[in-house]
């Protein structure tokens, strides 16, 4: 189980790699500045993290927690987790293999290669790339890294919440957290430990946690829409599910239209270039899906920046 102790341990471990991980800024704005009816909004600018997303925290914590074999590290991911794993492996000077499906964007494959990863394209879907990755790992003995459902990965993500608390001089009233496979919300909610409200946000077309809450257990969901490349997990992770049952207060759904609108607003008004997954918090506030109290302080985590610049226009 992930708790504040394991997250504090992860933070100490990550502090040994100051040239890799950044303490990303916390930007405190009035609610009026963002056009939302609350006292204050904190923007955690995690899209400025190494590799362009919060994933760097968990991936480095995973790698730094193990004696790495000569065969290095291996992961199946066409998105931010693969980029973060490749960046962490490069920083530690170890080999990295990344399995991606044929549908993965060539731009992300190129970025993986720039980071020194060996990219293996296999299968029409992620599930096929994952199966090939698992078979290769069995043969090579490389350290397997999962995008969101390993204890070290979730604990690493939780260091983001610890950083928010330190930078803010305490916790906000509410943290709005985007959910795909649940690595981020699992870590954040475990650190917060019910000392503030944690609200999960998901696209209507990728409702992993919302569906699990309705069914009483993790279930597979169909995934599509604007955030599918970054919030495209088909099932909530087991670790996140365990944490969410105790420490996540609600799970809300957002339309693609509201997500795109918030993403464009962040660029147009604040010149913050983020991926759709990072815009869910603002989308929830601007659309009224989440209605804060007038005296409430709300934190939004801008969790990633790996987007197509054309989408910001």
C-alpha cells in the first residue's frame, strides 16, 4: 500500500538526482483571474518537468529503487511513460527498450530515439505491444517498468503532492486530479491522506475510475476522444483503486469540448502549452462540472506538455 511514508522515502531518493528532476513552480492566482468563482487557484506547472510530464518522478523512482541489470529497463508505452523511462535510463546510463504499437505517433517514436531508447514497433494495439514487451523481458531480464501500476511509480507521483504542500505552505482545500490509469491520483491521494478533498477528473470517453466506482471494482472501458493518448488506459490500476476507495472524494466526467476549450484558454490567456490531460482541472471549473465554494482554494495539476502545437490554435 502506498502511504505518506513510502512517498517521503521516494522524495528522499529522488533528491539524489537533482540534475534530472525539477521542483516545478506553483503559480497562485485569484479565481477571478481564471474566470472561476472561488478564492484562489493554484496551478502546479508540472508540464515543465523533465520529459514534459509528471511521469519522470515515478519512472526515476522505479529505476533508482533497483540494482539495474546489464540489459537495462524495458516498458511498453507510446506516450509520456515511455518518454520518462527513456529519459531516466539515459540519466542513469543504462539501456532502455520501449515497445510501441503501430498507431503510436512518429513524433513520439523520434523523441524516444533522441533519448537513446531502442524503439520496437509491434502490433496494432497497445495490448499487443505489451505482450511482446513481456515476452522480451522474460528473455532479457531487463527491469520491467509499468506506466502507472507499480508501487515505486505511484509513490514517485505522490512526491508532486508533497511538493505542492511545501510550496503552498499547506494543502489547498481541494485538488482536482486528472485520471487515466491512476498513477497520479493514487500518489496524490495517498499523500493528502484525506487532509483535503481529492476529486478525480476523467474524459467522458475514458472513464476508468468512474466506471470502477459504479461497478465496485476495476473494469475495462472503451477509450477514445481528445485525451486518449495520455489518459488512454482501459482500466484503473489496482494500486490507484485501493487508494481511491479511501481517499478520493468524487469522480467527475468532462466532455471533449470542455477539455479542448480549457486547453486553448490556457495557451491563449496564460501562454501555457499543455496536453489535453493537463486541462481537465480548468475544464471542470470553467464548465461548472466542479462548483467550488466562494472561499475555496483549488489546486490544478498541469500534468503534461506533450501535445500537438496545432491543437492550441
